[in-house]
C-alpha cells in the first residue's frame, strides 16, 4: 500500500494548522494544509504579484532559510511526506528538510522552537510543479512537523501521511470508532469510481456530494460494499449512515456486518439525503465492520459509535505514557 493512501495527519480537514512561519510575504502559510488540490489562474495579480495557492516567501538576499511549523490535526506515526510544489516553476525551493517533534498539550510557537526536533526527511532536492514524495521511517510518534525550505520560495501543499495515535485519556466513554482522525480506515471496497471511500470516515458533515463515497451504476445482480478497520476494538452501540446530498443516487438499502461475520444491522431501507441512526445490540467487541449498500450509490458519512475495550485503551495509552516516562 502506498503511504499516500494513509490519512493526511496535517490536513485542515482533521484539524491541522500552520502555527508559525518566519515569512509569508507572497502567499499565506495556511494554504499548506488545505485539503483540496492546489489551483492556479495565470495572470491573476494582487498587490504583491501573481496570486499563488500555497506558501511563498520573499527572495532572500542573505544566507539562511525559511520554515513553517505545522500542528498535526491527528498526532501519530508518519509514514511519508509529500512536498507539493504545484504551479511553482521558477520560484520553488531547490531543497527542503522536514522534521518532527512530540510535545504534549498545546505549546506556543516559542515553546516549539525549543522542542526536541528529529529528522523525518533529511535535506533533499525538490522539483518544481511536482508532488515530491518522501517515505519516512514511522518509528516515532509526532505531534508537530517543521518544513524548512532552502533557501526560499514557494510550496503549494505539505501532506504528512501516517497512522493516528489518539490519547485515550482525552476520549469520552462512547466515541466514533470508525473516525479517521482516531485511526479508523478503509481497508477494502468494491468500487470507488466517483468518490474515495475514505471520505466516509472524515470529520464533520459533507458539504457537497463530492465529499462522500459513490460507486458507478451496477448492471448486474451484485451490490457494493466497503470494509472498515476500527481505530481500536470496541463494542458498537450506534451506527449513523448518512446519505446527505445523495438524492437520485442514494442506496436503496444497507446492512452492517462485524469483522467476525456477525450481523450488526440487517438489510434496512434508506432514504435519500438523510442522516439515519440505528441502535446496535451486538454485545461483543469487534475490530472492524463491513457496510453493504444495495445495489449501488453514494454515502456521505459512516459513523460507528461504541466503547473501547479496556485492553484497547491500554494499548492506545502506551505511546503517551511512555513519553511521560521519558521514552522517545
């Protein structure tokens, strides 16, 4: 599996934020974590020149480099980084470095400057107008990343792909165990023609139909499905099947099955453009679930609310308690 199939831990869609940058003269730092693809309109000028959808610093006339610090929306283990220089051709940085640190709480930019930073991507060459991809050894947990460009220039997006590691001490007793920001992920699906199944697990409500998962029209007797691995094993209590924005293309029915093949929700009729909620009565923990839709169509969100097992809470807590004990 490509690391780009993993969640972008830095994305604004999961709460990521650019908390500091030493310069953003030509284009704002916040663009780095926008979830949508960068765009460009030629000959669109503002007071400081051509408008770019990215982060761009002024031209340096002295030695040094520029940097931006990003707080991950979902702390976790980084498997790969994409430094996207889309549309930056004569003004991209020739090299970049990416570092990570692990800090609990909500540190200020000044406190982050004194953090124990470690390398994720060593100083490496970049190409202009390119998704520059860098695999990362996912050995250490990360809460913040620092992008350094050498010496200056523009970067459209920074993607930090990895697996979330939520602190269970901050989770309520009942939580959406399928949530991407907690580590839920799609492991397989029958079809992704019109939309990624990973959209089902993103935070918040879908703004438009394109924010969900949609399959092509079926011309056979089968049905479409998606398999989800939960963030951690737990007992599911409530399912939300959201068909918001899907009006002439919502599934007619849906069913849920646990990872062990046990029925969680029998085949049930759905309505278009509706948030459906169903109580689940299965009393045993599961580590995943399969959503079957009949026969095809689109779904905006899938929520699977439940309680973590005691063993799952202990396992999730290990990286956080290790840090407090002085671990790396």
